[in-house]
C-alpha cells in the first residue's frame, strides 16, 4: 500500500485459492486495466468460478482504498492497475484405477494479488497545500 502525493494504491491478496492459476488467469485477463465499476459488472455476469473469487477480492481492495484515503471510492475513478496470478502449492492424491493400479490426482492452488489506484487526484492533498500556502501568507 503506497501513498504518493495525489495517487493512492491499495492492495488485496488471496493466498492458496483452490483453483489452478490457468483458470484464474482467464478471468483476470478480462478485468486487467479496467475501471473498478465496470470490472464489478463484468465479474457479476461471468459464469466462471474464478469470477466469484475475483469479485470478493476487488471489493476488498476497494474497502482497503477507502480506509487508506478516508474518502469514498465513487468520486475518484478507481482503476485496476495490476493483477497477478501466481501458481501455488499442489496437493497430490491417488485415485484407484483399473487392474489394481493408481492414478495421481494433482489439486492446484494459486495466489492472486490485485492493486487498484485512483486516476483522479485526491482533493485532500490539494486542500492541505492551500492551507499551508495560507499559513505562509499570514506569517
């Protein structure tokens, strides 16, 4: 979570989500670089399971941004600045197969990191700069 002068970036993460990274990337590629409100609409009507996970993650990132800035997200045109899907651990299991053999089953996990930032400058910093200028003029 980084804070610049006028632009704030908020981060949300999912660790060890029980889904393969390949399946998650299919949906993550759709919303990369899109405005937050539009991305929520896309995720709501996407039929893949990954959309449910990413919708929760995106709402969490918006809440994190609200806490960092103490402002409402609706006023500042939030954009998904980056989304990364990394491969996690694998659970290895065995399933019975014909003729007394066993087949290996691999259950994949993934980690998702989502960053959102505002494209419109924050008004907090502009107000603070004006107050500093007014104080300097009075002295």
